[in-house]
């Protein structure tokens, strides 16, 4: 039996904020976008939810390095709204482009990844 490999999309967007409430709002926006990606027929990694409650459990650098490693294994990166205000998202976008991973800024554009 032959099956087509499902494309894997990484969500990049703001995580940090001035308050726990702000962080949670950033996570919720990323989750909402991830659900829409799944509904388009792609597998999706939403790193915001991977470490949602890990604050202070390890050095931030371990989470950031892990996110980059996960992103390297993806077929595409989808930028969440307001990504341009996030230093981490800007860096993820630059790294994705260096690795030759397509970067999309809208769900409509992402639809072309099916081809």
C-alpha cells in the first residue's frame, strides 16, 4: 500500500508577553491557527503548546534550540499574525529561509503546499 506523505507545517509566532495572560493569548492564537492548518489537511507543529507550562523548568535556550530542531524537520513554516513584532519569530523565519524551508504568511498561500 502506498500513501502520500502528509506535509508538516511549523507555526511561528509570538510567545512571550508582559504578563502570563499575554503569553496565554499568544498561545491561543497559535493554537487556533494550528487547528486551521490541520483542517486544510496538513500535519502541524505548534511549539507554543509544547512548552506552555514549562516556564522556569529549564533554561529558555533549550526550548528555543528545540523549536529550531523541530522546525528543521518541517516542510513549511506558517507565520502567525503579529510575527513581525516577535524577535523569536523573526529569527525562526530567517533560519527557515536559510534551510530552504518555504515560509508562508497566510493560510491561503499555504494551500499551494499540497501540490
